């Protein structure tokens, strides 16, 4: 993907063509956000499948192996697909997005709140279709969308506990791969690829976990 940002609305016929293509199981070099307005998806990600029924949100972070198969629901199918490079959004927003590296799918229970999220997608789409789109406006709308998604997720679980647990697991996997390859002169891109994530995501997780590890070690009585 050469663009920093792209958004499109996908119908059932569009999604069916994508799902039936020879290379339907693929890896992205960008971040992707799927907003499921109508219909259902069989989403294969992290080497397991999950059936999603609208309204839903699905995250495909950079480096993930995934595939989708669409299904009509009440005779309808309608989704927004947002694709962007990680550098398109600021660090604070990327921290929200990076959480979903290990939490790909999310069902939204509040219909009114979900409707507002769809409105944000519509505004981004309309701005992106202008002859000269203002990406500052699109970035602001995308930031708002992530903030709303995070607000809904916090209602479903203990945010800090789950976030630390998932990032700690990723960090442990990183240490294991590092130990297995300590004789090799590999850069951070190699290890990020092994973990199916972007370099920015791996750096963020290490920066979040290492201070907590140091604090626990220092505070531990001798």
C-alpha cells in the first residue's frame, strides 16, 4: 500500500470476489479496520476462525495472516474497510490501536453509539473522495473513532488488566525469539515480522512493559 490512508465501502459482491481470489489468505503491510454495518463475516486471523455478526468491528494489525468470507444477514451486507499506515495516526492513538493486535474482533452492543461510529466512517469517506482531501480532517475523525471504540471496549472488561496481560505475552514471545536467535545479527524488523506486527507496535509494547518490569525488580526486597 503506497497511500497513508484509504477508506472504501464494501458490498457483498465485492467481499465475495476478495474471498474467492487465489491469494485470499494474505498479510498486510498496513493497518486495517473493518466496520461491519450489515451482514456477517467468517474471519480467519491468528490461525483461527471466528464468525462475526453485525454490528461489529474487526482489527487487522500489520503483519497478521488473515482472510474473510462474507455472508448475508437478513439479505444484506455492508461494511466499511479503513486502511492506513501506522505513522498516519499519532502515538497516543496508535497505543489504542496496538491493543487490538491480540484482540482482533469486537461486537458493539450499543446501537446508537455504533451509528455514530458509522457516521464518522461516512465523513471520512466523503472527505477522502474530494479532489483534494484534507487529511488533517480525516486524521481527526479516525482519532475520534478509535476513542469511541476504546470507550465501548472499556465497558466490557478491565482495560488495564487485559492490556498488560496481552502486551506481557507478546513481550515474553519477543524475548523467546531473541534468545533463539541471539547469534544472528538481525534488526528489529526481523523480530517484528516473527511476531506478526509492525516495528512501531513492537517498540511501543517494549516501552510499556520494560518500565513495569524494572519497577517490580527494584521494589522487590533483597
